[in-house]
């Protein structure tokens, strides 16, 4: 049974084309000119209706991925779980997806598309096997077919694939706009902006939920969160970012199924964590994750440390770190992921390193091991890159360099790669602990005086971390007079 959408005309909503990326408008019109339906979808429509500036402009269409690629020369097809088209412009990538359905329309053991045709949307029917050869005149039965005569196709994995308990592993079944809306996560993210007549199309009651200030999952909350546990984390993020309340049944399912967040793909969680904490509402998001018991599932060791006391006082470091990052982001300053994690886990790692030093490890070795243990504790849930761990280690190790304020040491340190990151950590840690405030003031004045000096940049391929080799190149010995030079024989 089809759903009749609610159409909101241009005069009844605030979205204007001038607020949409010109590249997105160009893609929408090009698809329309080629005879396809094309809508602006998802968070971009939601944010425009709320009067917010969208981070991305995503498009949904009835054109298949290979058809999109033929239309746009600057198109690249990506993804296995979801087959997507990325339209590359000079300073922007517009993501285009084909309308999808959550209804499997094919048996699981159908034949596979050859690898070179992986970008096609719906796989063609497998070619029938050749008929058996007639018996030979000698009566020796059917001759064996040569490899060139029979080509067996490998079985193709299904475009819709779920685990036994219902978690989606692959979802490439194409559908209608209605089906596409119903398979999206929340009602406020399932609105379509139609470039053909500038209307907003609503199949799921998203416009009403926006007016009521609600985050509501589409369909049965227990089923939808089981299909994709990351949706629970996204519900918290949208609630914190948009100031919306999680609808009652959605919230109850989130509480009942929160442990399943630990089953989410670790690389997806790494991408999601950056969105959680680097968009300007990290502290509010952190408090909501703690409220619903999900922060401890995502960051188990760090959460356990937060719940303990040090010297009779609770650990307030992590909450203060989120407040600091939010202030930076809201003032227009970009915060890189390694800065975020250094601020979040700095005190935790330093306490761990101090314990290792007491057990006899050298300071740098203790810090190395502490960072390695931190990554090992959390990487199974969030795939934190190893490179990020090295950058955190450098920031913490460089804190000792700030004590050297005599002679040429300050200028040498100031021009070293990584100084700015280390100073950001000093600013934050002194603010939270109340220590080294005079030292911070000294370096702030030093930076002001030497602001016109360029910071040294690392040479490509040259290590600058403390544990890596940084020795001078060995000079060749001069050749002795009369020495023979061996040449390779031809």
C-alpha cells in the first residue's frame, strides 16, 4: 500500500535556492534535464528548514549509479554497503545516491556481476549455460567442453544482506522515493526538496516532528536500531546539535538496545565520533551519551577512569576538554582529531605513564606504552588511527620543553613542527589544573614577539617524533688515490 506524501509548496516553507550549494543545484538540474527525478535530501533539507547552514548537500535520484557516471565526467562510484556516486568539483563533493528500498527483491544465491561491472546498479540476468553437446559419432558420450566454450559465473552476493539478528551488512536494493524515505533513519532526515517545483515532499511526518522539536525513528524502533546500531549514536548527536527531544518510544528502544552500539563497525564509529565531538556541541553530546549509558560502551576504559576519584576529587578533565573544543569550534577555529583526543585523554594517559615510570620504565618509553595501551583499549570499538596516537605522544612529550626558557632553546622549540599543538595542550591543561599559568603567560608573550617568524615545516618523509631516528647523514669517505672502482660486468 503506497503512502500519499504531504507536499509543502514553495510559499509555505523557507528554503531558497540561493542557500543551496551552486554545485548541488547544477547536479539537480542536470539530472532533471536528462529525464530523471532528483531531490535534495537528508540533513541538508532539515537544516535549511531550521534556518541552519547545512554541512553537506546530498542528492537522491532514480538514476542508477552507472547512469549517473555516464552523465557526469567528474563522477566516481564508491562503496560496498551503499553504492554511491561522488560528483567532484573544485572545492566540493556532491554525493548522489539512487533511491533505495529495504525490501530484498532477489534470492541470496543469485549470480555475481563480474568485477568490472560492479558499478552497475541492478545486475543483469546471468547468461544461461550452453546446452550439452550431442554424443560423438564414436558413441563415447558427450565430449568435454573446452574452457572457452563454457563460462560459469560466480554466485553474486545479495544486494540486501543482514546478520541473523537483523543487522544490515549490505543494502543496494533500489526502489522508489517512497521506499527511500521509509528506509531512512529519522523522520526529520527523510524530507525531499524537489528542484522541479521547489516543494518539500514528506512521506513520514518529518515536517510535523520538526515543528514539535522531536527526533523520531522511522518504523519500529527496536527493529531499526537492531539493523544499524550507529543510529542510536546519531539520535543523540541530532538531539544535542539541533536542540530536539528524542521521542518517547525511540528513547526507550535506545535504552533497551544501547549495548548493541559495541557491535557497530569500528571504522564507521571513528567517522561518527568526529561528528559527535567536533561540530560545536561536544559537551552536550558527551552528557547525553553518559545519560544513556553509551559513552562507556564506546570508550570503556576512559569512562571507567571518569567514574573514579583522584585524591578525593572526581575527574572533570574530559568534560572541560569538550567545553574547550566547543568554544574553539563555535569561534570558527578548526580543531583537528588529534587535538581533540589529546585533550580528552591527556590526563588519563599521563597518569598511566606516571605509573609505568614508577615501575622502572624510562620517561619516553613509559609515555609510548601509555599511549599504546590507550589505543589498544579503545580501538576495538573506535578505529583510532595509529598516526593519531603518535601525534598525541608528541604533544605530551613536548610539554617538558616549555620549561626551557633560557638561551636559544625557546626559539628552537618555537620553530619545531608540532609546537602549536603542544602549546594548545599547555593552554588547556593550565586552565583546568591551575598550574603553569605563569609559564603559559611567558610563552604567550614570546609567541607575540616572534609572531612573524615562520614555523619550521617537516620535510617530506623526514621523521620528527622523539622516538624516531633524527641523526645526520653519514658522509662518504673520500676515495683513496689509485683505488680501483668495480664496475658491473655487461
